[in-house]
C-alpha cells in the first residue's frame, strides 16, 4: 500500500492479508461488538427474558452485518468520546434503537469494565488467527520439510560440527531434525486454549453481582466458555496474561526453530550441496547469480517475529496494581508479530519449492573428506581389542592418501582393513534414513487423523 510505514502493511501486505480479519482496527471493533452482544443476551435472560428471542436474533444480525459503514460510525463516535470501547457501546445502543429495541439500550455493557470486553476480544482474535492462518501455514511448511526429508533420506552428505567435517549423515535426516522440532511446537500451540475474564473494574465481580446476584460468577463463566475460552477466576482489572504468554513464547520458539533451519539451508547452499533454481533476476550486474533470497528474507522476518513475540510474552505478565494502560498499545502488536512469522514461513516454503540438490557435489564433498570415516574405524578397531584413537588423531584431517595411511596403520596393528574400513560413507549412516522416514510417517498419520 502506498505510503505505508510498516513493511507488513506495505511491501508484504499481500503475504499477510488474511490477518486483517483478526488484527485490523475494524476486526477489533467487530470482536468487541460480538462480546458486548453475547453479554447482553445473558443480561436479558436475567432481567428481560420476554425480549430474549427477538433481541438475540437482532444482535446476531447487527454483528454479522457490521461493515465499513459500521466502522465509520464507531470511529465518528470515538472522535467524540475518545474511548474506543465506549464508542462500540454507544454504536450498539443506537443500532438497537433503530431495530425497535430501545428498552434494552440501557442494559448494554451494564456491570462491565472495558477490559472485560477487550481481553475477550483479544483472546478471540489470537485464537482465530492462529487457528485459521498461522497453524495452517506452519503445517504446510512442515509437510514440505518432511516430504523433502523423505525424498533425500538416502542422500549422504558430510556432517559438520564446529563447522568442520565430522561423520557422514544424510540431507534427509538433517531436515528431519528441524521437522521434529517444528512438529513439537505445533502440537503445543494446537493444544493451548486462551483465557478470558469478566470480573469488573478491579476483579471483584461487584458490578456483576448487582446484575446477576448470587449467579454472578456463573454468568461470568458462561460468557467466557460460550466464546470457547477458558474462564480465569482471580484477576485484577486486567486478566493475568500467563496463558497468552505461554502461547506467545511457544510461537517465539517456533520462529527461532525456523531461523535455525534457514541458516542450515543457507550454509548448504554456500557449500554447493543445495541451490535454488533460477527465478527472476539474481543480480543487477552478475548474470550467473541465483540467490537464496527467500531464505534470507525468511530468516530476517522470523527473527523479528521471535523477538517481538518474546517481548510481548514477558512484558504482558506485568501490570501495576489493579490496572495501567501500557499493555493496551502493546497488545495491538499481536498482529504485527504474527505477520512477520507468517511472512517467514511463507518465504521458507517458497525456497523449499525451488530447492535442488546437487548430488554430484555432495559426492565430491564426501570424497574430499575421507577422515569422516575415522569414528567408524576407531570403534570397529576397539571392538577387536585395539585402541587407535591417538594414532588416528596423529593422521590429521585427511588428504588424498588418507585411506592408504589408515590401511597401513591397521595392518601394523594386525587388523584387516577389509573388516575395518567402511566401503563408503553410506555404510556409516546409522539410522539416518530411518529417522527421516519415521518423521514422514508421523506427520502423514497426524495429517490423516486431523
């Protein structure tokens, strides 16, 4: 969008447009209107049951038909009141009056404080956005990772620890590690339920007692649970954000898990093991360039997401005495943080779609580093009663004649090289191919079961 300051609403708007339904100012108004409407039904059930049927139908209609005209009406009221929740309250009263329900207008928001409405609205927005946009995007990415891992489960490569050649592994197994981490995060996120409270100005339920009497706590619980949230009993004016923070922390972890994948894939492109198929212009001056730009874009956005989500999670745990307003502006950034996560996930998926594996280069890399078989050699020798660790260390890190020197060493120790030396790197892969296969099966079974 022209003139946008944030790249989320500018350059990347098309990538995150689905989040507008949950985190735009208009969406927040609609969520607030929904909460006010559901609460009014409870009140009417208590004090005006003869109107409940007609009122419920009209309230559902007002919420479902809330559109751009409604948004403009609320904003116009807010310009006068300078209070966003009060603007929604007055809007709802006006709409009820238009619908011939003026006699219940005075019951809108009765016994509530603004934060009763806001905490429910924010929890609903978070729940819906994560369920409808974030989890599906991460699940698509997970399937792409495990499918690639399964396809490359036998593709032997040099594993590197501390940046140096270590032992053989497979590309599929290394991708499976990241897939398993993401799968674990997704399981935790999917299991979490968000909280809600309706407890009044300082959490004493005093206003609700005036309206519902001894049924105040039950009315609070009914409203929260009817919205699909978990009722939080003891609160200040602000609901404790513990459960929200746990969810945000888990999403922060998921973001950094994906940063780790981005960096591993980037290093594999640098090593020539994988590369992106050419697409578009790679450089304004170097015609040969095909760069992993999606990886780099994903890494940057995922780091922003992780840091924002972590900040939100920790900061929202604190509220001075019964209420301060600092959390209000912070919570308005839920959508920004999740937008960066969504951008990162989509760009990482885009890279995987055009990623190719250079198996010839992978083979050459294995051949350049025959020392990656040293672990297998020393274990096999020790199983035969001969400890060659010091001698193998003395041989150094390889060279064209490395295996010949190892053979000579084995023969001097009375060992048969044919029994000790692996015939190829593929002979020392352990369970690497099976790990990738197991992950593929787990994800497929969960997908079919969902």
